[in-house]
C-alpha cells in the first residue's frame, strides 16, 4: 500500500469520524459506501465487502470511544439505557459479525440497504423535538429494549457496524428521547457493540491490519472534533443533519445495489 493510498484512507476515515462524533452514528453508514466505492475512482485497488466491514468495525470502535469522551463530560447519555442496549447489541453484533463470513457480498449489500431504509423511514416519522420532548422522562423496559437491540446487533454485526445509524432513529422514533441524549447514548452503545464486531471479525480473519489502523487514528482525531461541534449545535439542526446523511446514503446504496445486481 503506497503513501497516497494511505492518505486517502485517512481522509475518508476523518470525514466519517467527524460525522460520527457530531451525529452519534458510529460512522459505518458513511464509511461503508465510501470505502467500498471511492478508492477505485482515484485509481486505487477496490476493497471487498468483507474487507470493508472489518475495517469499519475497527474504526467504529475507536471513533465511538473518542466521541463518547467528549459527550460524556456533559452527562448527556442515559446510563441504564446504554447498559441494556449495549449488552444486547454486543451479543447480537458478535453473532452477526462471525456469521457474516458465510454470507455472499450480495447479501451483505442487501442487508445494509434494508437497514438504511428502516433508518431513513424512522427519521422522517419521528416526532419533532420540543421543550416537552426534551423534558419527558426516559422510560426503559429491559425486555423490549434488549429484544429490539439484539436484532439490530445481529444485522449490524454482519455489515461491520455498531448499529448506531439505526439505533439513533430507534431511540428517537420508538423511545422518543431527546436528540442530544440519543446521540450520546448511541455512541456509548456503539463503543460496546463494536467490540463484539471487532472480536468476531478478528476470530474469523476479516480485518486488514494497516488500513484499519489508519482509520482508527483518523477516528481518534476527527470524532472528538465532531462531538465538540455537536454540543454547540441546536438539536433540531442535528436532527436535520442526521436525516440528510442517512437519506443520501440510503439513495446511494440502493442505486449501486440495483445497478450492480439487477441492472
């Protein structure tokens, strides 16, 4: 791998990591298509879907950890919700991450597209944040919370994601919690769940060491910067940004999927 390729990977990783820290999305929803499709456009070798899922898993681990440090200083995340969801998604992500080695790239792309579809639908149907929404107490029902996040964890582990790009919409749409709390809590869950994905992909030999290390370094630098911007940004603006990122990625994934596998 030459220096120019490493620089490109670092820059691509920094973009996803900044958005991760700012919007609490872990970075996989941005990083997966970016790493899969952009390197060939710059004349570099293409990564396979399995390579990308392993790289993204490592990046999300370090990105969510760095972003959580900044968000956690303000006490934004809900600890009980993070424990319930983190435990369930950790188990699910390990199962999904290990089982992904038996899936074809077609299925991995399809699962990713379906998750992006669900995420964008929930963002467009979640209620608008008001002062009353922000003041509403967060009610955690362990069985319901853990059941939902276990399923999310399995599918997220398959694509190398922490599941945060779907967990933030779930937190907003299903549990109706404040935006800042959803972002911070999502990063806490992403940190725990990505550990499961990384462990599973290490065991199943699905991680490229050098590019993964480059992405980890970019995440440790860019994610805290995004988190600091997030803390100074209006919650409604954060929701709009999150919706736009998910919607754009949703359109790109489905366009590429249909072009490659159907058209």
